[in-house]
């Protein structure tokens, strides 16, 4: 005897218009939260109010909202912002243009090591002139030295 597929149960949802309204602020709702809400409200037992819809269709709508929000987060405008972070090579070239760093190879290497952090690279390259770049990079070098000293001063005794 062949098995027949059971049709999903029909759920009567009172506020389906609010949940599916495109004009309303879209809020991401986890599918399990929707199931719990239906169970708590007991909307499947109410008759004559609202529109009928299956739990499956509501879950599909929620999943689509999640996919849409994920797509918008990876939009080209967000990717474009990431692409504007300067490379280490660009920063190294600019660092070489600073006289003090060009004359002292050890100082240049210390400054170059700071460029491992993309935030520092972006801030360094956003400085409007060489003088401010010099002050920014020396301040970051001093900050790095202070952190290293703090590690040795406050390290637990062996």
C-alpha cells in the first residue's frame, strides 16, 4: 500500500499582514521564534480571523528575510569600503618618503611592522601631510613600546 504525503497543517494567523508587510521595518526573526509564537498564541485554534497560512510558508518568508539581509551586508558598497584600505607596500613607500625613517633602517622596520594592522595603515595614509604622518607613526611606535614594557614590568615572576 503506497504511502501518501500528509499536507501541512493550515495555521490561522491573526497578524500575518504585519509579519509579511514590506513597508514595515523588517526585523530578522529566527524560524524557531516564529514556531514558538504560533504555539504560544494558539492561533491555529482560532477560527474566522486573519488569513490562513502554513507554518512552512511563514518559515520560507523568514528565511528569505535572512537571505536578503545577508545579501545587503555583502553589497558592493560594503566591499568597496574594504578595498580602500591601503596596502602595506603603499604605506612602506610613504614611510620611505619621511626623511627620519628613510635615514634609519631600524626605525623604518619598526614603523613597517605597525602596518600589519589595517586600521593603522588606514589612519597613517589618511594623514594630510608628511609632518602629521611622522607624528602619527612615532606616536604609534611609542604606544607599541609602552605596551611591550608593560608586559615585562607586570609579568608574573617565574
